[in-house]
C-alpha cells in the first residue's frame, strides 16, 4: 500500500495529474483514466483523509469528443472538489511503519513462514503486514 500510494503520488507530482499541483498540497495521489474511443474519462485521487473520483461521460455510450481524456475532462472537476474539501486541513502523507517487518527469502521473492539462514527481514508498509505467502 505504501509503495502504491507513492506511485500514485508521482502521477500528480510528475505525470498526467500534475495540474493538481495548483492546489498547493504535496499529499495527493491519483490516476487518470480514459476508456476506448473516449466514451468515459475519470480521475480518481486521494490523500490520507479523503478519496474522491470525478467521472465525465454520457448515460448512453457516446464519445466525449476529440482529445477528451481523464487529465483534461475529469481532473479539473476533481481539483475543484479537493481544493474546497481540503481547505483548512493540514497536509499529511502516508508514513512507513518502520516497526513492521517480515522474513523474506533471498532465494525466492516470497515471504517465508519458517525461518531459514538465507532469509532477511524487510520492512513492510503500514496496514500491509504480511504473514506468509
């Protein structure tokens, strides 16, 4: 979850959602989306306290038009909503729980239930404490 949140944060910091930087917060992550033939466009985004999705489309599948993508059609709606919804709230991002550890085999990239001399402890993200695979 921690790694995924940071990947989605990069969408806003450096990718198709960078128009959201105008909100002036560094605690946002998200993903743009456009269906085939641009019949639907969306932007799903979040911070540590709020998740919201903006969707643009028609009741009956019809193309939105040329160059109507999630980052163009839906993102401005999402930005407007999040800007107003997060006013007066402190910026906070997902923090890594440095105490969450799980044994990982060096031979296999899977978690090991039993200990072995070829294992190492790896920090795992918060709320994703693995038991074994």
